[in-house]
C-alpha cells in the first residue's frame, strides 16, 4: 500500500477495545504474588504488584512438607490478595500454584486454605510451568532463540524457544531453596548433579552458542547486582545481557562481598540475598553444560506467559513495542490517531531503513505527543524519560536510546545526546534518531498535532531539495515556525528547503 493511500485511511489504532482488568495470584515456592493488569491484551499495564516471601518450599528438602510458619504467612497473604482483587473489581482472577504445593506432602492443606478464601487454584505441572515461562519470554522478546531457564524456589524449568514458538521443555528439582542441601554435600556436587540431570534428560549442550534467557527473581537479582557493580547507566533489567565470563566473575564476587554488602545494593530485593550465591552457582553450571553463549534477563516470566497463552494467534503476532507505545499515546497524547499518520508522513525520507529501524521510528512517532502535559521547559526531558524508563518490551538498551534521542529532539531539546543516551547507542544510531526527531518536529508543527494537514500534504527528497507539497488552501499553514523547522531538517539532511503549493 502506498504512503499516500495510508495517509487517507483512518488508522486502525482508533478502534480501541474496552480493556479488561485481569489478575493473577502466583503461589510460588519462594514467594506469593498478586499482579493486577489493565490495558491492551497483548501487553497489559501493571496496575498493582505485591509479593510476600512466604518460603513455602524452604523445608521441602528436609521434611518433604510445607512448614507451619510458612502456611501461616501464606494464609495471611492469600486472604489479603483475594480481598484486594474483589475491591479492584477484576474481571478475571486466576490463581496458580507451582512446585512447592505440587511436591509437598501437605500441599492439600494450602489448597484447602485457598478454597476457603474463595480461590480456585490451578496446580500447574512442571511441564505447564515450563510452557508458561517460555511463553512469558516470547511475550517480551518475540525474536528469542535459545534456552529459557525459569528458576523458582522448588524447581527449575528449561524451555527451548525458537521462531516464536515453544518446543522442548523439561522440569528439574533444582529450585533455589533446594540448592543449599545439594551444595552442602561437597565441592563440585552441584556441578555434577546438573551435568547428570541434563545428560539423562537429553539436554547436554542443547544451548550451544545460543542465549540463555533468565526468568525468576533470583536470577534477576544477579543481573541487578552486575548492573550495580559495572555502573550500567540504564536501570532496566529486561534484555540486560551478560556473557558467560560475567557469571563466573559474579560467583567469585558474591563470595567476597558477603551478604551485608549485597543487601546495600540499590533495588536488589533483600529476600533474594540469602540464596543469591546458590543461584549464581547453578547458573554457572547450567551455561557450562548447556554451552550457552550469554545470558539475557527477561522481566517477563510465568505470569505473563499465562496471559500470553490465552491470546489468539493474531494477538500474539502483534508487536509488543508498538502495542505499548500506541496504548501510551492513547492515554497521554492529545490526538490518538496522530502517531500512525506522522510515521507514514515522514517515512518517505527514510526509505533505506530495515524493519528493525522502521519499528523504532514508528514507536517514536506514536510517542511524539507524550510530553505535551509537562512544563514546557521540560517536555524534551519528559519524552526522553518515557523512552528510557517506560515499561517497554521487544526493545533493548540501544533501541531505548534511539527512542529517547528522537523524542528529545522532537520535543525541542536540540541535537545533543543527554546522559545516559550517548552511552547506550553508537553515534550513527543517534544521528539517525535526531533526523527522525527533526522530521517529527516538522510534521507536528505543520499539522498542529491533528490529522487533516498530514493527510493533505507530503514531504519528499527531490534531488537536492527537501520538498514540502501543500494544497493551495493549506498554503497558510506554512508559517514562520514551520519554515524554521523545515530548514532545520533540510540542513541536517544536507539539502535545501523547498515548498510546492498546488
């Protein structure tokens, strides 16, 4: 379809279905959590998120049962969470339980407690856990190709993901709460246990040369620790990558730091400190025996995978970055349809871009209006902050930096690359993002942020001229401010500015 035809169409983005409010109570071996979601089905926003470190699986290795103290904590947490879900008027509440409840000799006691509170609990099998973990990673990293490792308190699930699908999966009794007992048997016992289990399951070297995707709070805490130790400038866990050598280094560092120093690391959950050394040891053994090339942290896991599993095939195929950016524009922008039109309007200037760049540019255009409510002196900073720290998935740090640069420039921040944007992407990527920003800035000023002027005009590179084509009855739109932005974009492209009316 041509750009001119697209500009005449009413974008499908206007057909926004009524959002359903859904909630999941996740009864894990280490923690119990309530998450309430609202918004687009493909990537709903989190309205509420609370966890209680109940430690249901803490005593399994010794007694085979959930401890009485853990049951008391769990009862209190479930009572609060079921009450909150009712108060929040969720349309759908799903309660799931995993390895600790599944394996404990007294798991039925917890199920009875939940039923008495009006909760219908799904007891997930190890395979169902693995499938949900794989779906969770695919939901947030659609192009994922490697092994997903979901480390819970009671079990470890491994899942092969490729081409947008989950293939093989397996569950092992290697939850973080079981690891201390294994490691206490002597040096090297955990490594030998991992090697044996992988070999017996036919998983040895299954990850050769592929990424290992980290799911679970213990492994996210490892990534958080490395970000702190290296001074990483973007405090976003999702898609944070660590080579295998970093995992080896972290194992040594954790032993040297001690728990008191680790507890002082900002944003690292104190509930994960006690088991962090064990989680690092397991990860080191896994990537060694799987042959994985690097680790990539995923903010999405079992809960997001359960939601993803309920989607239609068409909904799963939707780009999560574009869905989220469109939803943010609908909530924060002035004119919901404007971002799609703006992207189509500036697209002819960037015909050499591949799909990875066009989707980033599209996301930037969808977010072009998000800073308008901010103080005029800080609109550029507001746009940059949303790009860097927004709850986006399907995008890495380099992509966030490109978004941030485009919005910063578009919203009047100029051509500089503020900290930390310049540290996250190479100069050529940021230069292209500046051009997006200048083009967006021109389109925004010409149109006043509404649809009509964009539908009736076009901009194109014609020889050495950046030509703006206007209808005769739109000639008055080409005022001083528009001319200034037209010349700025033309200059950045190494062209001269021209206007054709008629």
